[in-house]
């Protein structure tokens, strides 16, 4: 049986954790700042396009700070 290389498993694990990771970032900043997303992409190997796909799919994520009421 062929196994995925360790790097592939790490990337797969990172993608499984993408939503909780994005939630943590948004909790810290109040939104998802593009420079932080780029940094996370480089560190995890998750393509930025994949992140934006998830971010724009779920209405819980914000790419801009929310205004104060």
C-alpha cells in the first residue's frame, strides 16, 4: 500500500484545521487580515486561494474590520 509522504500528511492535517485556524485568527484580530493569511499560507503550505475559498464560502468570516455600532 502506498502512503502519502509526511509532508502530504502535514498539509492534509493543516487543511483539516483550516476553519478552526481561521476562527482563531479572527478572534484575535476581529477579522482576517490579508498579511496574516499570507503568513499562515507560507507556514502551513495551504494555498492562499484555498483559504479565500473557505473564507468567502462561510459567512462567519470577515476580510475587513467590522464597524463599531
